[in-house]
């Protein structure tokens, strides 16, 4: 039988994945494993989920033919505009799905981790929408560099807990959220923001984001007369916008998959978040994946100019696909991402999140035939990053003269 890259019945993707959780969480993780498919495949859930995606989040997100960039890169480039969603990124697709799941499972309290604050805002948003109590864990470093998102979460009624352990970034926020979950396993639902965590989370998040590629399919058919591209391109932190972008094409070998991870200051610099280039197999936050770690298995700090890609691991589905060469992962450095962000801004009038700018920068490292159809996901908008763009204007070449 042909291999599939979707999760198997034991929660594994090849050698990756699983559910490595402390004993106190066994019951709630198993409850979730036993329930999630029947809930999210039910007619009632699907109706509510799709109605909210449409009327609340603003889906479908457009598929936009970027003409000037197409000319520059010598291909037919289409941008999947997740930046136009309510709250500014793809994160809302997932939080809408998980809040409905939490409700169906009778939970009364929601917790979440956040890095750049996009997932925290998306979670606080759906909690306000449904009247659910919400607490968000966020590394103290990120609280400082993503201050506006902290204020947005507070306005939305969430309690934000700065985390002072480790490097005080995303990975530490995850650990702290899991600690809280261990203390309140029965009433609390943990809304994880990416294709990470113990099974079934990576599968839940991938399914909630798969609406991205569902739409790409019919939108491409409408625009090009063909329902599949030659290339799919996305940035990868934990892997959720990438998972959503590729989900409907995962076993379709006509479609090549190229993902951009954060090289930081360079994969050899010691200041990087390039998990696929620098990681080895280990266990982080309940799942087996590539992790940046030292010889003793201590997790290494990840560095990236983008808080959303600043994680020392990567989702198990993507680890398996990269290991089996189904996808290619390119490392994009901070300076390349900044420049690509400016380029998209000036050539198409779209200021992308710095995370998404990593995907744009991947185009320079690829070569195309004139008729190649390329779909690239713009995972979020750059409003939150304007200060960082301005601070790094010197990296923008001719676009920095203003
Ligand atoms: C969170 C975030 C990412 C990274 O997360 P993935 O799970 O890898 O998608 C990328 N882009 C934006 C705009 C984000 O907010």
C-alpha cells in the first residue's frame, strides 16, 4: 500500500509523533483521542465551524495572482491570503475549531501558549466570542517585544501570565501551559496553536487548518483550470499554516512542497531556529520530533527575528515528510526575510508578517519554468512587525531608502 503522510491510528507519523505525557494527563489526553474525530466529523460541528469561518473569520481567504512578483520570479505566483483573516493570521481557523471542541467536551476553562501573541489573540478572541474563561502563557521576552498583542489579549478579557523560566520565549510558554494543564486536567481545555504537542493535537490542528488547501483546490480550478499547483510554499514554525496549505495535496506527488524555516543569523551561527538543519530526534512537549538539543538532551535556545518561528522543534507530520523527502525545507535567514518582506510590500502592496516573509524569501532559492503554478501562503499580516521592519531598514537594499 502506498504510504500516507497522515497520522496513523497510534498517533504516529512514521517514527515521529506519539503522546509522551505525564501520568496525570493520561486521562484527559485519552479522552481527547477517543472523542475528537467523532466530534469534528459530526454534521453539527461542521455546520457551526464553517458558519463561523465564513461569517466571523471572513473566509474564504482570497487566492491572489501576484503579477509583478510572477514576472520577477518567472512563474505563475498565487498568494493565499491568510493575512486577511479576522485577527490577522491563519491562527483563527484553528482556535474556532478547538473552542467548539472544548464546548462539546464540557470544558469551562481555556489555556493557551503564545509566542508572537497571534495564537494568544486568536484564543482570547474565540473565548470572548463564546464566553469562556481564558488564560494565556507567554514568555517574558515575547511579552516585551509583542506588547500590542498583550494589550489586545487583555482587552479581550484574557489573563496573560508572563513566563520567566528558560529563555522566556515560546518553548517555555508551552512548558508552563502544560504544567497548568496538569493541575486542572478535568475542567481545562488546552488550545494548542500549532501542529505540536501530544497526539491528537497535531492531527486536530492540521485538520482545522486544512480549510486552507480545500479552498486552494477550487480557487485554482477557477483561476487556472487545474486544481493543483506545481509548488506549494509556506513558512514553518510548528507547522500549522504549512499543514493547512499542503493537507489536501499531501499524497499527491505532482505537487512539490517547499517550506521555509527560520535560519536566524545563519544555520552555523549558533543563533538559529533551523530545526530541520540543526535538530536531532528527541521529545519535546509530548511529541517525538526534530529538536535542537545538546548532547545531554538539553533543549537549545532558538533564535529568529520572527517570534512566531522561534521554536526549537517542528511538528511530527513535517518531520516525517522531510525525513522521507516528501518536502524540502530551506533555511531563510533574518536578513533575507526582512528584504523579502520589503519586496512584497513594494511590488504587490502587501506588508506580510515577518514569519510569512520567510516563505517569500524562499522564492529566490528556487528555480521555475515559466508555466509553473506556485501557491505561496501569506500566513499573516505585518502590522505587528512594523517596528522590526523599520529597525532593520538597512537590510532592505533599495527598498530601505525612505
Ligand atoms: C504563528 C505564526 C506562524 C508560525 O506557526 P505555524 O504553526 O508554523 O504556522 C507563521 N506565521 C504567522 C503569521 C503566525 O502567526
